[in-house]
């Protein structure tokens, strides 16, 4: 019975210390569409999304879905999407910069949709 008490005590202490050691950083995970075509797009889009407070940014070429994990006390999804749009890629909240789009490599120039806000 003594071994059981020691194991139970150790588990409780581990759980308690883990819970106390975690900071609530306002972690938020969101997904949204980003229009693009290829691996070069992926590299540019993911790099652009790494604004202050973004922990991870992964864009799927096939589904056009960007998934970001970020600290909501340091940034907003709107800020992330605007940063991506500045490189020429359209998002639901921000139209890609026209000049940046024109400067994208030919294979990266996706069919732009008319966005109505």
C-alpha cells in the first residue's frame, strides 16, 4: 500500500506543478483561406504570417487553408491576414496588395476572385 501512496502522491504533485507552471498566453488557433498555388507561395505565406505573437503558421497548398497558433494578447487574426496580404496573397479579411501580386512569380499568380466586403 505504501508504494501505491507514493505513486499517487507523485502523480498529484506532477499534475499540480505542471498546472502552476503554465502561463495562460492567450493561445488561439485559427484557420482561414489564403489564395495561392505552389510551394513558393507556401514559403512566402508562412513567412509573412510570422508576425509578433505567432507561434506556428502552416499553409496547405491543396486546401488553401492557413492554420495559425498565436498569442491573442500580442496579435490578432486581422493583423496576420494583413501581413499575408501585403505580400500579394488574398485572405478573407484582406485583399492582397496589387503591386506585390504583380511581382509574384508567374506560377504564384493565382486566379483572383472579386472580393466584396
